């Protein structure tokens, strides 16, 4: 979750005035705050570009009608912020830094609609025009790939670093796919956060990660309603990991990592059976690396075994992948991970969080 004061989370359960700010950064260095009518930021853990936005504005003058006006928006970015005001207390948080993808609308009366995606799309679009070789350590290799397209990008790493085998990507390859492949070597998630910085973080473990937010059905809570479900689709209870590096000729044996907890509903070889996933990368050069990567990657393979749709008062500081504690009206509790949710720009109110990995009785 984006860092906030404790007062911010308290205010979400109170009667507050929602705040918002939308700022356009033009390629020529000019910035301007835009008057807005409405808009939504969608956050989705399952998308390579984790955040997207659609902002509706009353002013039709932003709709490009000449070639120069078009070029004036090529490379533009949009920053969206939301916040709360209770009396004299105000606090704003970013909900996304976006590359402007499109602008359209009624040229006479408006509104103008601006759409954008978070900055992973810049790395993704900057395909390799010459072979690109990564070697050394994972964090440095990921950082180099991001800064190849965004030289001033802030990159924060909290995942444990490790050496990787040399890997060369061909002309026309997708640099963001390269980022994700290297990140898998250290069991990490890489994304652009709400503030526009890039994060390299270990995939969270529900049982050991401190919940970022509590959604509780009590007098001062934000819980409104919930539905629960389960699905076996895309759930794997084991993963086979191996490294095959044609550049060095090194090949590791296949390493199998499984859910070995006999009390788990997805116990390998239990009633759920054996459902392996597979991962191979030239960046893995030792059996130990394969075992470490498989142990972390298995967390994500097990994740969708339960689902929850949680309707609560909106929290614009929430990040996809955050671990949440949900306390239901009957006092039972779950730990879940936020997977996808919409944030209305400046509307307050409620939202629905699609969550995965619900664990009963947590």
C-alpha cells in the first residue's frame, strides 16, 4: 500500500470530502492541472501494465485537431491523485502515473476523454533493436532494462538479490518480458507503483506478511459486504524449475517444489492430486537457484485456490498484491490478496476488491 499516515486510514471510515488532482505533463516540460468531470483508475495484478486510467474533462481544447497538437501530446504523462479532507486535515496519495495513450471527444462541446497506462508500457513498447545481454545480478539487470527506456526511473528493490546466468534477447524482443523472466529467478514481482516508481518485491506470503489494511465489519470499519468462492482453474500445487543456458552450455537438472503441507487443501498427492506448473530460464544456473526460485514462485501458483469479492469503503492507497485482513460480521476472519479494483477519481464512496488466496480462520 502506498505510504500514508494512520489518520488517512481512519478517515476512510468517517464522513469526509473526497479530493482529487489530475496533472498533465507535456513533452515540452509544461505542466498543467486539469479540470475534471469524472474518471476511473483500474488496478489489476494480472496485467503487465498494472494500472490504467480514463479521465473525462469538460474542456475540448485538449482534443488534438492539428499535427502540432498531436505531437504536443506524444510522450505526455498524466498524474492522478486522490485524497480525503476532514475538517482541517487533508491528505493526498497518488493513484497512478500514466503514459497518455489516447485523447478523444466532441470537439465543440466536450467532454474530452484521456486514457493512459502505467509506465510498464513504456518499457514494453521499446522493443530491442539490437541484441540485449543481461548478466551479473538480477536487480541490476532489471534496473538496466527499465532505465534503458526510462533513464530517470526510480527503482526500489526489497527482494533478495541473486546472480543470474547470461541471457541474450533477440532483436524485436519485449524488454518487459525480459524484466519478468529475470524477476522470476528471484521469485519477485516487478511493477510501476502509484507514484510512478518501479518496485522489485518478493512475492508475498499470506502466512507471514503483515496485512496492509483491515476491512472490518465493526462500528469503525469499512466493510460493506462480501462474497466467497473457489476455483481450481490455474491452481498448481507444484512447480518444476530448471535452467538451460545455451550461451554457457550449463544445464541444471529439473527441480520439483511442491505444497508439502499435509493439512493444505492443495497438498501434493492428496485429494487435489498432482498439478505441476513449469518454469525454465537461462538465467538459472544452479540447482540451488532453481530450488529458491521454485519455492517463491509456488506462492503465486497456489494463489487462486479461493476467491473473494469485497465491497468496502474505497481506499485509494491500496496496491494490487497487498495482503488484507477481512473481519466478517460473524467475527470470522480471512487473509486475502487484493487482485483487482477500480478507484473513482474524486468520488469517495465504495469499491469492490477482487481478492484471491482467502484462508479460512486466519
